C-alpha cells in the first residue's frame, strides 16, 4: 500500500518523519496525534542497489523510516456467525531515533452491518522476545516466529471483543513488482504479502469465547517514502477468490487527484502458477457508488467494478457495511477506510465469488484544504 507522487507542489502533507513525530506526541498524551505541515526531505531518491527480499528473515523489523505489519481476515465462528477483522502495527522513527508505534484493530459484523475499531499508541522499543517479531503496543501483541503469526487485540466499545488469532501461510509469498522492491520519485519501499493464511483462534464477545477459523491476508512494507493526504492517496484491494487464487490491485492519485499509477499482483490457485505482475493498463477499476462519512465528511467509494482482461476476470465489489472508517491512532491527514467487502462476478464465462478487503486513503478534507468533490 504505497503512494507515488509528482514533486514540486505545496499541500498539506504527512511525511514519514511527521508521522513519527505525530505518533510520539500521541503516545505521550494518549490522545489523537495532530497533523503537521512539513517540507519534503532534501533527497527522496530510492536506494541505489535494492537487495532481494529474504524470508523469513525479512519478517522482522527494519531500521527504515517507516514500516508496518498489516492483517485482514474473514472468520467464521462456531455458532455460524461471520466476521471480518483488520489489524495493523505502524512503526516509525523520529529524528532522534526513537521508535514510535500506532496499532489499529477493527471488527466487522456483516450480518448486523456493524463495525468497531480501537487503537493503541506506544513509544520506545517494543520488541521483547526471541521471535522474529514480538511487538507489544499498549497491551496488544503481534508475534511472528517459526510457528506462524499470532495477533492479540481487543475492543473497548460496545462490542467488548477480544481476538487471539494464529495464522500460517498456506501459499507462497507475493513479491510485489516481481522482486518485492518498488522505487519512485518520493522514495523506496520493500513490499510483500502472504495472500492466504490459514487462521484459527478465539474471539471473545461479551465474555463468551467463540472458536473461529478462516483465512487471512498479511502485508509487510518498509522503506523511506511519503504518505500524503487529500487528494493524493490510493485504492487498494486484497481479493481472495474461491477458486484459491489471490489478487492485489492498487491505484494511485497524485496531488491533483488524478490517477497516475497502478500495479497489481496475481497468484493462481494453490499459489501456482507463480505470481504474475499486472502493469498499468492491464486492469480497470470503475467506481459505481459512494458513501459519505458522518464522522469526517469524506466521500468514499463504496461499490466497484474491476476488470482484468489478461485473466479474463470481471468482478463486482460491494461493502458489507458502509462505515468502516479508521479515525483513531493516526493524524487527521492519514485517516483511512479499511473494510470487508463482497466479491461476485465471472471469470472465463464461469461464475466467481470471494472475499476481499479494501483500503482507501486520502479522502478526508482537512479544514485548511479546499472543499469539492473528491476523486475516486
């Protein structure tokens, strides 16, 4: 989930350094961190010689300016209820080298069309165990080791929920852009995904433990790059089709709100054939409907049609609950929509369906920004 942009224009931006400073401020006072206007760094060029991504070693944290471990998943409880979850830990470094963290956890109940989210902030080193990753953020835990990935997080609102979930990759990793490294005018990033992870654990709702099973998606990204606010941003899709194939698509907007870049990765059933890179022009994303947030006033896409001619794939995507906006634990310019969606359509003239998560960034207009229709 990464943004390229054209330099040379002034706007309200959130760079990795500002993100770190804002998280540090929030961790210190336990309130939502503020956004800041910051100039671009003097040298945003990508690394000169990218190295190969090495797994499992690169599951661990790096010394990059910004890094995140992201998960979404589709779970079924033993009582037959279905849920979607989203969990992410952001790590960033301040100018003084202090690591700061923001974590978000959200749970979606499609049957009730309900969504609830919580966040945690922390400053200082959080790694406290021998595993590749053993991060604690305000009492939540993310562990990555030889036995797989484990998430422990909770909600404090009306849902009163706690999730402890163990996830194991069941197909090869996706190395995006073919190598797992992406460079651009605003910096560089390493980026890979585990598109299918067998998942099992316990979801506690109102003091009742429910065994849950399902499938998750994991993204890991680190580097030195910008994150920009409205109108720059992206649409990101993590699709798990029920024939066992997986599809990641991303479309980027620049500081004028124009779509300027796109890339994707496709992995066939059971991870075979090997991942295929989808270049700009090899797929289209058409926005069919919108939803306006009562919390921020942002107008987000809420229904899409996606066509991928090289795969003979034509699918429709629709939200299972409109309000899946994430507002806590990030500066205002970085508020985003992260939600469970439904997938139906056709591939090679046969019906196809599946599960997916969608991420939408750069749709919130801050008070200092001009009003107007936002670009899908």
